[in-house]
C-alpha cells in the first residue's frame, strides 16, 4: 500500500467501484431504463464524476445539504429522494433557481405549503409505499394521491411520477426479494395505468440495490435508482446483490493488541469509523470482515475473521489460530463494512490504493 | 427556540451540562479523588473550557487526533485512554514535545517498540481488565505486568499506574453494577498493594460514568475518569446513572410526514445524525425518546414516544393518539439520544438554546 496508514482510514478500490458502476449501467441499458443513481452512498463530487463519464445526467440525494453540494459541482437534475422537508423552503428556492429540482411529496400538507411558498418550478414524485412501511403513500390510497395531484394542479409544483424504494428487500431472502420486487412492480404498473391518461409523461422510478442488482424484470419501470451498488458491502453480499469481491471500500485499521486466550485482535476502528450496523450469524454479531491489505489491492475476505464487537473507537476481531499468529501488533488490517453508506459518512473521506484522497461531503466545512 | 431549525440540529442545554459537571466535581471532592474526565463524549474545546473553569487540569481522550486537538487548545496533561497505537509514533513524539502525554500499554510489544522509538518522556498506564474483556491486561496476569514494567524500566517511558474502564457496567442492573464496581476496586487495591513499594507514586484511575455516578465507595482509587456524564443519555438513565432530566443534548428534527394508521411520525433524523445505538423494551428497539422543544428549554421526555426505527436519514417515531394529534408536518421535535457520545460525533457541532454554535472536533477540517 502506497499510503502510510497510522489511523483508521477508508480505502477505496477504484477499479472495483468503476466495475460495479459499469455493470449497473449495462443492466439499465439492457432493460431500456434510464439510470438515475442515488448519491447518498458515496456523497463525493469526485466519485460523481465517474458517473458523469458514463453518461449519467440525473441523480438522487437524501437531503437538502447533499443537493446543494452536488448542485455546486455541476449536477443539474437532482431529486431529493426524501419526504420534502418544508422547513428548508428557502434553500429549495435557492436550489430551484439553478437546477432542475425534484423531491418527494407524501402528504397534502406539504403540497399545500409548497404551492404557496415556492418561487420557481419544482417537480415532485409521489413516493409510494408498496409494503416497506417506512414512508410514502400506500399504493392503495388513490384518494390521497388524488388529493396531492389536485392540490398541485396548475401550480408551480409539477407532478413527475411515482417513486418506490422497497427497503425491506434488505431483510429478505431470495424468495422474499422476488415477492417484494413483483409487488413493487405491480403497484407501479397499476398506478401508471390509472394515471397515464391524465399525466402522459409520468415516470416510474424504482430500484434499490438488491432489486436492481438481482432482478431481471422491470417492465413498467422507466428509471432505475439504486445507490449502494457503487461500493456494495457485507449486507449486500448476504442478500446476494454482489459477491464479497465486489465490495469497493475497506476500512484500514491499526492493530493495537492481541488476546491469545480469546483469539481476539484489538483494532483501532470502532463505531465512529465503521458505524454500528451489524449482521448476525450463529456466533453472534458481525460488524465487519477482515481482509489482508497489500500494495495495490486487498485479499478475498478471510473466512471466520469478523469484527464481533465494537465500541466508540475499539473494534474486536475474532479469528482462527492460524490467522491469529499471522497478525502482529502494529500491523494494519482491512475491514469490509456491513453498511458502506454509513461507514463512508462516518469516515468523511476516501483514500485510493495509490494514495490519493477523494473527498466526501461530510469532510468539508460547509 | 431562538434558533431557526431547518435541518437535524444537535441542541445542548448548557445549564444541564454544567450542573452535571458540578455534581461530578462535588462527587470527586467528597471522595478525595482527582477528577480526570474523558473528553471523547463532547470532543469540544469550548465545552472543555467549562471543565477548566471548575479546576480540571488533566483529561483523557481516545485517539491521537483528539489529543492533538485538545493540546492545541491549551491542555497540558493528556492521557490517550486507548491501547497505544504504535503506528502513530511520530505524532506521539510531536505531542510529547509539548504536553505531558500518557497512554495505555497493554502488551510488551508496544512497550518495546516505544522504548526504542520515543524521543521525549511519556507516561503510561497499564490498562487492567478486571472482567470487561474488551482490552487490557488481566489483573491476575502479574507476569505480563512485570514484563511491561521490566521492559520500560529506566527508559523514556514512565509507569504512571493502573487504569480500569469497566465498560460492562453499561449492560448491568443495579446489583450487577455493584458487583462489577467491587471487583474493579478489589483488582486495583490488590495491584496497588503489590506494586506500591516499587512505584510509590503509582496512581489508580477508574470510573466509567455509571460507577462514578452511582457508587459511593472509592477507597484505593486516586483519580476518577468518567466522560459521558457531561451529557448523559437514555442508556445512562436506564442504568440509573442519571434521570432523563439530566440529559443535556437533544437532536432537533423536522417532521416530514405522519402515518395515522400506524401512529407514526416520520422525522428527518436518522443513523447519520443519532447513530444507531439502541435500547430495547417490550415493544422492540428504541433509538431515542421525544421531547417537546420550546423557547429556552425542552420538556420532560414524552412517555411512549420513542424512535422505533431508523435508516440513514429517516427516523420513525411511534406515539400515542394524543401525541399524534399534537404534532404537525413542518414542526420540529426533540429526540433524546440513546448514546450521546455517538450522536455528538455524528452531528459534529452543538447549538445552544440561545442560538450559539459550539464546535466539535469532527466538524473541523484538520
């Protein structure tokens, strides 16, 4: 590794990330979908440039802050994929002066407020809840959809279409995933059939990373909107969206202690670095999996070498006898994250394997 | 509230925080202990000044980065309460040129390396594991302690004493806490008795926030080292270290949607704001508890109004009928955090109730 690592450092393998991107671009092309990726995973202008180079011209983000950041880096078509926060109306007015801005409307109250308060044309998706139950209007609730459409009719707020994020795919097995996918597709198809005459340009945007990576039927969908796929992570590998070899970020962590009795390696790398997302196996919680770092790459993940507990700054890696003996105090090991979006947000910058820094929004003083 | 809140914003009630500080100062005085607080909770030079004003002159931190930050703000006695990361030796040399630096040694390898590599005198604690099993030398392992002392004898590395962080108090009930406390005290007393002749100045530093807040026997201990008490949080309230009224930080979150069927309030406030630490009750996970925000304070926590699920930017608050009807889209509600250290680290700044910003290390471009 060209970079001299003294502290927890988030490494990015740009070859893996760009291959993940290329694969998703091909997938979208194959299905004649416009790829409108979510940028909340990487939150990086420089990573965003890779998307631009493969023809992406529209993106999603998950906050007004992110929208401002990417607008300042030349992105002109930005969807804030979040129930619109009407307290940010001044910033929405600033943004919509400069870019084609859209956001999600999920209630009549926000629609009413914005019709009265926005100064420039904005578009909106009605976010649809087809079973995830986090947010969105139920696909069965045509009355509420009609109310929103009625309220915004003829206003500065233009209806763009329907958006589904089926986040419950993250907790599904292969069969469950397929069921969720079909339910989401059916919801979109029915809504489209119902509203297309009144809104002939309406768009259906869909596709979390599991669905977009694994599924192969997108009839009725116009735009594909995954985010995590640029890096993937252990959660996605468990779902089947990727192999562990497709994971494009790893946290490099100094080894500070070893405990032979417990076969534990203590690393500087805790919740403020990896975040605290976890998976479970028979032996308990998993907060990350170890890889060996070498000059210009990292190894396949080491079997049975998982971060098993985590506190603010400490991580405890439990390993086999053979691995235990190969790791010395003062070494640096890599940890594949459970949830790369959260790890990237916590780390606030990336370092390439050739030692270049890549900025992340959260590392900037804005 | 004087501050106009448009986005998730970490509020600090300085009166509560300073009362928490004063109470801990009194507790330490009562037991003739030197209070050497841990600053990893607040990570703020300005909050640090409150400690200085009540006579604190020595602190703990949990990383070299934090040590550099507080050294640059005039702190001259800094303990990095973490198994020393020997890859940071150059920074340790820079720091120990300027301040009285100590850190934790938990293995002979690090001691050997530092004896050969340090340029200026440093002190070290041997961190003792009396049952937490995260890190540290077992209090039974006198052989390893002797090896570390032998290795550093006559070197630039001076033995300061023993340090215990009994982090398993965080998962204990009242009786368990008392048992852990006595076990820790006994370990320190035995070690002190064993080594005091050879090291007449040796110090025993001890006291996580639960022990320091609740217990009333510290015989054998010289220095008290809690950190979280400055803010406390829901975890500490559950343990019994504080009442919920002692919690000094609350995340102000805009309300973006409501779901009447599920009695859910959707807030902008997710894992990147609160972090993902959780408690559990009969109904499931708790990621925070709601308070009402008013001009110059927040209310007592609202019974049964908990953040029940969380994703990157979303929080889902489940509430009673009565509370549901009192909250409107576009309102701002406060959320008491489950783990204030992690929330502060994620939020990177505080705002006082009178609208002033207080800096946090993570919000700076260093």
